[in-house]
């Protein structure tokens, strides 16, 4: 029933910026860990950024200082602000949400459909 709809991808020149959005169909972000993954052709899917409701944030070394993950719980939307984009950032980006349901209980996990980001040199 829960769906994640991604938007904001596109083609930009190196040094440009994009903001990806991930809109959830339900109010699920309050007790959720959110993250952005990306997958380039021939490569494994990698975690780019994540955060929790407690404010703990992770960034891959390759994007640290350039990308910012954020959320708007009221709008049920997760964002990834990408600045100073590089050709190496070219990939399909996926939003991931893991909802905490209590200790000892399995979490619920949802994925967006993916959005293409292409950075030209």
C-alpha cells in the first residue's frame, strides 16, 4: 500500500545542482530511517546518505560536503540536495525508507522506483 514516488533527476553539467524528492503515500517518516542509494552501470548499489529520526546522519565519503539529506515529516517527503555534481555521480538514485515498529519486531522497508541522474563533463 505504501508507495514512494521519486522525482528531480535529470541531466546537468558538472558543477551543477539537483534536488531529488521522495514522496511517501503515507505518514511513515516519523519513526523511520531514510536513505538514498545509487547504482551506476556495472556497479553495485551503494548507500549515499541516510539519517534517522534522532538526527544521526551518514554520508559516503565520495559525496561528503556536496550532498545533504533531509526530510519533511509533515509532507512525508525525503530530499537529497546534490551540489557540485561530478560525472562520477551519474547513476540511478533510489529512495529507501525503513520504518521502525518496535524492538524485536521486523521493520517495514520501502523503495522508490529510481530516478536517473546524469552529469556531463
